[in-house]
C-alpha cells in the first residue's frame, strides 16, 4: 500500500495509529508513505523517484476534484471546485445555495457519514428558513467507521482529532464485527440512512 502523504491514514490521530498499525502489519500489509505515483504499467507501478513495484492489480484513488459545472462557474466553488459553506451548509456568498457531501468544501475526508450529517444540517436549515420551525443540528465532524478485517474480526474507529477534538479511539472485538454487520444491514434496508441517533450516542458512551 502506498500514500503520497507523510502518514498513512492522515485523518486520525496518534492513538488510532498506535492501535491500528500493528493490525496492518499482522495482516502482512506493507505501507509506504511519501510516494508520488508517476505512472501505472500493465504489471507494475512506478513512482517519481523511479522506484518500481510489481503489481498484478493496481487500485488508485485519484485526487478529489469538484464537479466540472462548479469548476466552470463564476465564484460558486473554490480552486478545486468544491463549494465553500458555513456550518449550516449555506454558501458563503450565495445564501440561496446549499451544499452537502462530496461537493462541499467541508467534506474532507470524503466519508459517507459526513455527507449524511451535512445533508441533515442543510435540510434542517432550509426547513427553518421556510417554516420558522425546527432546530439546525450543530456541525460535529468525526471519523466514525468500522473496518472489516476478515475472519470475524473488525475494528471500530472514532476520531475527531482532524478537527481539533480529543477523541481518537479504536475498539477491536467480535462485538465490533457484529456492529459492522448490523450497520451494513441497516444501511442497505433503509437505502443509506445512518442508524438511529440513540444507537450512535450509545456507542459514544461505550467509548467514553
């Protein structure tokens, strides 16, 4: 595995790194950082320093860019084509415009959980403006995911370190695998909804 960043999994803090890196090593996965990809060949990848790795299958996540329509617009997006908003997901210069998910400048990293959270905030802000009712949820970004490690094992990660928070935790056990299975099933049958807020708060209390 390689990353152009100075650290693998830059979106979490030192505690998650300390807990998770031995699990990566245990799985036999070697990680290289500060590697800039130069080109992909049929059976290899070549980096900017001419280092060459043999590869039977190469999977690369390209740099994120905003939608071409936003990029081409006058002032709607930033230099990367993402829409800048305040914490209610309202555009900083065009108050009639809201953005959530991958198109939002707030959505870094690009996580489904953040996208759903932003959409809930934007919907509540619009409802509040139109009807004068309801409360707009606070923008509380965090990395909250469960990694399926195979063999009935999983690791749950909760970290708001990227946004200046103090939570930076992992939880590895068969219970985490059960949570991951439950989340997948719930998300599938509800077509992408997050679990009920009470369930999420219960998990956070468990971490606390």
